[in-house]
């Protein structure tokens, strides 16, 4: 089982968009996939409920949890799945820490701009707290991977953000751009991978999923 947590204490950075599309990528790659909605608003669960029964995403399981779980209980909940994606809440709390304890890799989405860059330190502090718990459980520190998300195309700030993030950790080489295809797909419980599979949005998401799984699996080896 490979577990991806999408976490950031800042709201509005596109956590659920990344989580749902990454879960869709895993499902379409023939992996038995579980998406866990950890946000009180339940956006990922709403996305699931909006889907038609004959969707290509049928079989992608979505559940909602609003309590922190110990690692053994998390493994009970996720038993039998190949890929688990955790859609984190817009706050730093016990639920966020438990997600980081369970994860193989934590994705930290960051929008281009100073406000998101300034907010990173709080998220990294929470991940450090999770690492202390992981150490007690005999687990290595969780891998952090920054993803530049909701970036406007052909802007200087979008091009400069990966360099700024490189100073504090590993940044995915794939930038997810701000495209109308993402909200249009979400409105009907779908992914850009199913609504516009040949689009730039879909190609970016496929590339990001492949990089995350390669990076995470290599790191765990």
C-alpha cells in the first residue's frame, strides 16, 4: 500500500483538487484506490456523491473521517487498497499529524505568491511533530514534496516559485496550472483525466502522479 497525504494549513491552495485527481489517476492506473476526506466541509465526499453511476471512476472508494486515527487503526481502515490518498483539512491539528504519520509522502500544494510561501513554516513544523511520532513507531521521517498549484501560465512569479521552494525541500518538476477544466470536472464528480483526457490539465496530472509514485517508492526503498 502506498499512502499520499495532501496537506497544508492554508485554505484555498487546491488540496481537494489535487487529492481527487491523484486518486483518479491511481484508479485509472488499475490500482485499488481509497480517497479519505479529512476536511470537515466534506468536499471530496461531495465530489464522490456528484458522480454518475456509469463513470469511469466507479469503484474509486471515498470515505470521510473526522477523528485522528492511530497507525494500526488507519491500516485496518485502508487494508486491501493499493493506493490511499488523504485529503487534509485546512488547519493544523491532530488529524493533520495522524495523516502525516500514516503517509509515505506528504504533498504540500503551494500557490505562487508570498502569502503561501510565508505559510509553509507552520506546515513544516507540524510535519516535524509527526516525524517525532513516526520515530517512536520506528518509521523514517515522512517525505515532503512541494507542488506548485493553481499557477497562472506564463507569469514570472509562477516560474520563480519552484526556485524559492527548492530552498526548503523537494519540489515536483510538474507545475499544475490554473485551468477551468478542473472545476468543471469537479462539479460533476469527475477528474480532468476522464472529462478531458487529452488536455494539458490531464497530462500535467498524469505526470504529477507518476513523479509522486516514483519519488515516494524510491525514497521508501
